[in-house]
C-alpha cells in the first residue's frame, strides 16, 4: 500500500468511526471510488484499533472506573461501586449479541456479498432516516445512571445490524439509545463505551491472523494506519460530544441521505 492510501484510510476511519455515518461503509468506498485495491479486513481492523485507543483515552475516567469495578468483582476483596458495576455488566450484556451473531456471520461468510455501493447506499438512507425520527421524537433525557440491563440488551441487539456496511455501529446504537429516551450526549457516550469491547474482540481475532500470516510489510502499514486514525478519532470524538451538547443529529442524517442518493445514482444510472 502507498503512503497516501494509508493516510486516506486513517483519516476516513478516524473521522467516521464515532460519527453516526458508518466507518466500515466509508472504508469500503475508498477502493470502490478510486483505482486503489481493497485494503482488506485486516487493514480495516487495524485502523479500528487506532480509534479504540482514542476512545479509551477520551473516556479514560469511565474506563478506569470500569476496570476497578471488574477487579473488585473478580477478587471479591471489596464491594465495587454499584453504579460502575451496573455499567460494566450492561456493557458486557450489550456486547454478547454482536460477538455471537457477528462471529457466526463471519465464519459462515454470509457477509461477503455486502461490501457493495448498492448496500451502502440503501443502508445509509434507511438508517439515517430512522436516526432522524427517533432523535427528533425523543423528549426524555435519561442519563447513564438510569441505564438498565434491558436497555443494554436492546442496544446490543441493535448493534448486530452494524454488521451490514453502511448501517453504522455508532449510528444504530445511538438510534436505539435515543429511542429508549437517553439524552444525545449520554447516547453517544454509551455507544462509544460499547465500541471498546467490540473493537477489542475484532482486533484480537484479526491480530492473530496477522501474526499467522507473518506479513511484516502489512504489519507496518497497519501500525501506521492505526496511529494516524488514533489522532483523527480524538478530534472527531471531542467535536461530536461538543456538538451534541446543543445540537441534533440532523447534519449527520442529511449527509447520510445525500451520500446514499449519490451512491444509488452511480449504481442504477452510472
């Protein structure tokens, strides 16, 4: 891969991972709309790991409390903070559906035909409109302290849909959270915390594939892409959280619809 190719992938991933516009869909669009070869799932996961480190740094206070709660739970030495314990269990519950279903889909190869402009076009529009409806409809502003295990499971099952390119993992989980009455910032916060175990699991599996492949050149490309996506993701997270304090999801919905229409025009009229 050329240096420019890696830089473009890292910028695209860093900006789009936590915005509700589908990072996986945009990563597929890079080779689809250029003459570059498809970077492959390993590079996709590599730049995802960069964004994982970014979200862990940004929400380091939450991550530290969750780690302490986990430690207290497994050692049984002291009682963990009950709110932190509830949040930790909620994150675990929200991760189980996508790990099971996502692993099954990947193993069976059912998703091999989904990396197309047509699929991304339709999912961008459909799930963008769904995000708009639930974001505008929700007038309740629950906080994560009010999160229940049932809420986590609903968001976890919603996250399964993100296996389809263009749906957007952050977008569908924020959509579900808004539908459940959580505020925009709290919906984004839990969505990003949900990304940690999900990306970690995928990165671990693909990392093992990389080690087995013994492809040092590919390994260098992945580390460079991960580093660049890390810095871009930090900027994107900070910008999104600041935006959602006072504004709606409407700009992201508009972008998704325009993108979807453009892609479908290429497919059906190009």
